[in-house]
C-alpha cells in the first residue's frame, strides 16, 4: 500500500525567505504525486503535480516541487515566502483506482 | 461554476441519530471519493466509487455507508452517529485532468 510522510508538523519562515515543506512517499510503480493547500475553513486547493518528465515541477502561486526518485521525496519549495502563504499543506500520492493517500499535513507560518 | 457541491456545510447530530451527506459533481467524472479530515491525521479515505454502480471501502469505512446514485451523485450515510465521527468531511471527484474537492461538511456529534 502507498504512504506519504510529512515529517514536520509546522514550518516557520520569515517573509521574503525561501521555504521548503518536506514530503517523502512510498508506492509501487511510478509515483503520481500532488501538493494541495488548505486555508482556514476552506477546502483543498490544487498546487501542483508530478506525473512524469522534469524533476522540477512548477505550480500555482509561485510554488514548485522537486521530485527525487532515489530519495523518494517530493519537497515543496518557494523562493520567497509571503505572509499570505500561511496555510496547511498536504502532500499526496495516487494509488489504486485513482484514490489519493495524503500525508498528515504541515502548517506553514510565514511571519512579517 | 463547475465543481463539486456538498450539502450541508454544517451539521450537529446527537449520538445515535442518522444523516446523509450529499455530494454532486458536474464535471462528468467517473470516480468519486469521500474523505474525512481530523487534526494531525490528514485526510483519510472512507469510501470511493471508481465508476457508476460500484463502491469500495477505503481506509476508515466503519460506521458509514455510501450510495452512488448516478454518475453525478455520491452520498455518505451515517446510520447511528458516534462522537468519534465528529470531523470535516470532503467529497471529491477525479477525471483525466485531476481531482476536484468540495468545500466540506463540518459535522459535530454530541
């Protein structure tokens, strides 16, 4: 069965600094990987996905993610954080019948 | 706007009561899902439907039933609600271009 680990419950970063939210995965076969963001009292919004191709995937709101097959990682990154990026971030991997398995989430707090 | 619509948005139930959460999508997706979100546990799959007429258990199906009424609609039923079912419930659908999530139902069982 597939699984996703987000080792950090919370990440703190100052506005303007680069941010990284970590994700590692376990899945049989080729991984289909996703990042979603959730703002307070809202649903999940899609940020980006990796299916195949370049290891650096660019997504919405200036976010990008780096796929590393040897380390089974898919870390989310942004060169310059904004206060408005503060939210809960989920990494997910696609499994059988297109079900998604999510990590436990990482709260990102960007301070002014 | 095209998407996934969930009703109701909020609900308070007493222990032992029953209710059905409704979900409808208008994107002609074959697959639909129900997840629950609990603090520190991410989203966990309750049930899914790979196509009209089929349903299967996910990671946490106990205490729930589902119905794929037609291609558009996928409902989740709690027959006898328990406090452990207090959660935020998300419906989702998927197609060739990815997944779309509803805005969620916040359910409290007292």
